[in-house]
C-alpha cells in the first residue's frame, strides 16, 4: 500500500518545530497528527499512529515518562517512539531514553532526510516484528496442531519445547528436565535418541506402552562442525496402524484359508490370452499337476468336445462386451471320467491393458444332486398320485399350486382350473368362507390345521372330507408352503350320525336310571339310619344293664360273673363305635366335598386338641413343623382324616414307649404331601395296602382297640377330595402316613 496511509504523531511544544517537521513529512506522503503537550499526545494515540515523534522536553511531562506510559500500555506498546531534542543533550539522556523503551533518538539539528530515513526504518522494523510475531504464532499453532507428539531437546538433552499432543499423551516435563529423566517417568523408550548421538543421523525405535504401539524418531540438529546441538523427537502412535495391519494380515490369512478350504480355483489372464495363471486347485479341477504349464489351448483341450465351441463363444462374447462370464462345462479327467466345472469371471481394463480374472468350482456333486432331486421329484409325484387321499400344495396365502391326480379324478376338473383360488369352487358354498377363515388363522400362528369340508364330485354331489394342512416354515420361521390332504370320511360321518342317535337314546335311559338310583339312595339312607337306630337302642340297653350289674350287684357276683358283665359292656361299646364308623364311612360316599382353600396349620391344631387328653396322659411328644401350607380340600373331611391319623399314631405305640409324633409337609410340583410320622410298632410291607380296607385289623383288640374302619375312612375321604394316601413303615421302626392333595 502507498505511504500516504502511514500516520506520524508529532508531540512537541515548539510550534516552529512541529510546523517544519509536519510540512516535510506531509510532502513525503505521511499523514501527520500534532500535539503540543504530553496529555494531548496521549489522547491522540487513539488514532493508532504508525510512529510517534516525541520531544524530550514537554511543558507538562518529561518525554521519557510519556514514552514509558506508551510502552507500558498493551494497546500502544507496539508503536515505535522516536525521541527528539532541540537542545543540547547529554549522552546519558540518550541512553536513558533508549533504555526507557524508545526505539530511536535524534538530536537537533538533524537533516530532514535523516528524520525520514529513521522513521521509515522504525516502520520497517515494526512490520518485521509484526511479521515475525505472526510467523511465530503460526508456527506455534502448527506445532500444537500436529497430531504426533513432538519435543525439542538441546545439546545437553534437556527438553526445551513440546507440543500439545506430547503434553496430552505423556504429561508436562519439568523445567529443563532431561528427556531421559522424563522418559523414565513417562515410560518412554530412549534407544533412538542414544543411537542418534552415536550415528549423527535420524534413528527410530519401536516400543509398546500401556497396551499401545509407538515409534520414536530422533532427528539431530547439527552445527557446521557436524556436532549435535539438539534434536527433534517425534513420538508417533501406531496403535491403529498396527492393529489395522494385523487385522489385514489375519483377513488375508482367512481369505487364503477360505479359498483353499472351499476348493475354489483361481485363474487370471492378460488379454488377448498372452498367458494363463492358475492356482493349484484350478489345475486340479482340470486334472493337471501343480507344476503344469497352462495356456488357452490347454484349457480348450481339457474341455469335453461338445462344450469347446459353446465355451469359446461365451468367453469371446464376455470379453468383447465386458460382460460377466458364467458357464458350466465338462472337463475330461486323465482317468477318462468327466467332472462338471463352473467358471465365473470378469473383464477389467487398466493402464497395462485388459485382463480377465475369475474362479472355478467343482459342481459335479451338485449336478448329480440336481439329477437325483429331479428323479426324486418324479417319484414323489407318482407316490402322491397313488395315494387314495386328494393331495395338494399351496402358497402361503392358500392359493393352490399343485393338485394330485386323485383330486382331478374325483372332481372331474382339470388340474389347472383348480390352481390359484379355483379349488374353492369345488367346495360346498357354505364351507368356503369357513375354510378361508381357518386357513388365515392357522397362517397367522404358523400352525397346522384340520377341518371337515364338503367337496363336490363329478355328479355335483358333496362328499365329506377331512381337509388337513401342514405348514413348511422357511429360515425366517415364516410359512413358505402348505402341504395338505383331503381324506374321505363319509363312512365316519355316517357312523357319527348313528352314534349320535344312539347317544341320545343312551342319555334318555341314563336319565331314567338316575332317577331310579336317586330313589334307591334315599331309601338306602333311610334304611341306614333306621338300622343304626334299631341296632344302637339294644346296644345302649346292653351297655346300661351290664354297667348297672357292675355298679349295683358287684358284691353279689363272683369274679367270673363280673368278668362276663365287663365283657358285655365292652362289646356293646365296640359295637356302637363300629356302627358310628360305618355311618361315617357311608356318609363320605354321599356327602358333597366341594374343595376350598384349607390351612393345614389350623386343621392339625384342631386334631391335636381333639386328642389332647390322650396326649397328656401318655406324655406324648408332638412336633409340628410349621408352616404346613394350604391345600384344596373339604375342611370337615380333612379334620376327620387327620384326627384318625393322629389317633392311630398315639394308639399303636407300646405301653412302655413314650409316643413321639412328627407332622411335616413336602411340596411337590402341583401338590402338597402332609406326613404324620410316629415311633409305633410299625407295619409289615405286605400289609401296607390291606390296612386301608374296611374291617381290616392287624392286631388283637385288647392291645390296640379299634373298629378296623378308621383308615378306610381316611382313604375314602382323601380320594373324595381328589387326593391320595399311603404309608411307609417297617415293624419296630414306626410308621409314616402321608396324604397328598392339590396345592391351594
């Protein structure tokens, strides 16, 4: 830009000096600002002059102080200040001014050219400093922007500078810290730096640090005598590069392994077929040894004679039109056998000319499989046509894509008219929408379905069939196809109608018989209670009179008479208990035992309370492992069952043994098993099922009294509640009775 844009501020209290200097600088192309005092000059600094001509002697302030103010303010510190003095100045004043921050000092009188040259010199220095500062900032920014970690070391090995990446990766070195000291602290490798001092040239070393891979490069800074004055150290993080190289190597190895294990042959040719390059597998496909030399003529000679010309034309067309080459051909083997080979290739163009690359696959087994599959398909069709059922297959939405010959024979309609939705026309009109709905529902669930439908024959008569369809699921678990049959069930439908008529008649007879049985049951109940009353009345008389004999006439009876009276009384009591148990047993067969949630803790507590006197008299030890849980049962029946089991546990114990009873529960899958265990006399294993039968007793009455009905009542009651009962016991080892019922 022209110098007219440069501004000079003249601060001088002498008007003649300001005029002369201003006039000369204006002619030289400068813009001039004038100030008579220091205060005015400081105000005009806001115009950002390029140079300040500052008189040393001002009326309000010494010029040296004004210079200090200018240089101490960051906004004006970069403005060059040139001291001028019109009077005699001592050398000490000049030194004082320059040391105070002034950029120059002129003593009047001075030539205008000298002033102009000094001003221009100061401006050049200012621009050079600004450019240097900008370059330094740019270098600093570039230095810190480099992603590699960089540090500079001096001739003594001390770190003088480092960039931001170095600090972020390894931390901040201490002032004047040697690189080797810092490296030991930051876990860095110093081999490259040491080697560089010996070789005086660039050295590199690779190392690992905390699971990462690095390379440290040391570049020497040499003086004219080839002495090392310092070094530039660059630490590059090669982790991603190393991992990528390893991954690439692994991928290449896998690719080589995949190609080798897959049996693929690789081939390549520079066009126009100057040479052929085949790998060993490709040569093996053509029956050639690994060391065999191949060219295009060898290739054609190995082809089956009938395939040579078609392959030649297909290959020429692919090369000419730059289209993919994909062809199956036969190759003659040295032993005279033939193998099917599939070749796939593509033509590419490059600076070196056209080329074609491709692979070969041995598809002999695939071809054989396809032939066998076609043969199997034909056998499958023949088998379907031989079946008596009407066989069909359908697409996922239900459209037929195949019907067997039996379908066409029955309907007398051609197969193509039954494909798609044509098959619905053969169904009875009332069945069509039902079948469509059932098919759609089954398709949503991907499940097989079966439905009875009517299908019209050639005469238009509808016969009954069971239409059954099974879905074939694909890899995505979606229906790929339906396989179905229609089986003639006219005979079954006819039999079903006959059975329905017979069932209706049977229901009528059952209803009549039920009424008769209900009457008989009522008569039986009346009879049972009548018999019980009529039997118990004389029993009570026998018991009363025998007891009266023992109480009122004991003195007149001899010992034998008293024994007879006692036996009569005891027999009457046992007979009364037997009748009571029989009534209970009979009542269990007739009563309603609708199950409810029954807490076993409460039922067991009530049963124990029922036998509390006997428990206390025998000092029995009873343990109940609570909680026992809840079961689905009838509460009254459950109380009777547990009352009988606990009563037996107390009763069937030797007189010399203190009874011990354990009540516990065992949770099974859907049921709960309640155990009543004792330390009684035990039961022979062969009698375990017998003791639950009515009137079955294993022991003499005097030792262990009872009616032989208690356990029969237990079994009847548990079975009426939908449960089961059993026992585990051996003679002399006690008994463990269990009752199993559904959990609540």
